[in-house]
C-alpha cells in the first residue's frame, strides 16, 4: 500500500505547488516549495558566482533572515554591503538606490513590506530601476504574501520568497520561493540531492530538472505542504479580494484609533497603499518590552517587540481580528500611560 500512498502524497505536493503558483501569478515550474522564507534567500545567495569586490544591496528594515545569510557571504567572499535607507518618500528611495547601484552590484535583496513599520516598498519601480542596470532583484515576501496582492509578473522580479505560516496560516515549516524561468539555470545549485535530478548514472553523469524544484531534495514533510495547499483553498473560497479588503479596512480603523490617543506615535505610513497588515507604534517614555509584557498580561493583546529597537511595538492584523480587540489595545495603552506597566 505504501507506494500508492506515496504517489498520492506527491500529487498533493504538486497540487500545492500549482496553487502557490496561481496565487502569485507564476507557473508551477517556477516554484520551489520549502520550509520558510529564508531557504529561498539561501538558494539565491548560494547560487551566485560571487567575486571579491562585488556588492549587494539590502535595506535598513530587513529581517535577520534577510541579513545573516548575506553577512556570512560578505565575510566569505569579500563582498561590499550597501544599505538602502527606508523612507516614505518613494522618489527619495529611488534616487538613493540609483546612487548605490554600480557595475559591481550583483543583487538587490529587499522586503516587499517592512516587518519593522509595515511600509510597502515601491517594488515595481525599484525592480525596474535595478533591471535598467541589469541587476536582479529578490523580494522577501514574508510580510506581504497573503496580506496584499502579489503578482510576480507585474513586479517583473527575478526572485520572490515567502512563508506559508504567516498570513496564509498554513502549518509552520512551509513556504517557498519563486524563481523566474530565465533565472533557474542562472542560479548555480549549491544544495541538491535525490529528487533534484532528471537523470543520473553511476559514473558521474547528472542532468538536473529544468524547473525550480531542482532545489528540493530528500525526504520532506509532505503532510505540511498538503496543509499549505489546504490553507490556500480556504482563502480562495473566501475570495482573495475580500481578504485583502478586510485587512485594509481593519488596519485603517486600528490606525485611526491609535492616532487618536495623545502621545502615541504611529510609525507606519497612514495611507494603506503605502502599508499592509502591520501597524507599528511607539509610546514615548515606555519600552517595547514593557508594553509587550503589560498588554499581554492585562489585556491579552499580543504585540511584537522588535530587536535592536527598545521603543517600537508591532501589531499584525488579519481578517479574524475584531473591533473589540482594537478597543482593548487602545484601553491598554491608555492604562499604561496613566499608571505604568
């Protein structure tokens, strides 16, 4: 019976791949199914033929998953790291980026949505500018995929990497990476194994699959990937336009409620077109750790303190959140302002 079950599980896996591809406006042969966002970053990082003196561009708002792999390569290959300052003015961002790119720039690796402030990067314009200089672009979609529409063809990006467990609410240990068709051969496979191949012999001959799943290998948790596909089915049944509209409306209401509290500083851009399902605030005089602990203990509201910043807390919004939770959050902040943690 086992071969039959295994065949069925493979069909489930390929079904998930097709659903992920559809959700991104990609084709199934451009999708790697992996365990998290960072694996996609590593596939790209390990696949570039780096030379000493090459440079790469990150931003000031990157997650450790989009820093640490690159920091490792800077040391290993003698690369130069260039940092793009994140700001709300798109023109300033593009002007600075134009100054950072030169003939030795090998890659841009940036967040589509900042995990610090929820700012939505002008992804299409940034990709277009990079491509004018023949520089490929990788977008970290951990905070965007499932929260805002993502169309990799419209973005015209080379790589797009994402999680299943965040806004999609798939099992932990799911995610993937889009590799544009003409970049599959360009990325040198550094981490492959059984199932990466189309054909091999016993004396060194090897032909890899000519699709993105050449970067998948070995025994994997197919049940979790099935769960990823099931989660996509649920959102598809609700309707992505309804999901995106609900997150937008709720996030706008939360911003309005928090902005009405004297002393609260909204760190996230107010217009939703410049943001996503993240609201970041600071409350002068109070630390992020103190706010996190007090809101969790008293109001049962879970926020996220950010590393390397002792003042800001991040609130993530989704379709299941209620207006009553906004009231509890606001009342909790007022309580802390009045009488401390």
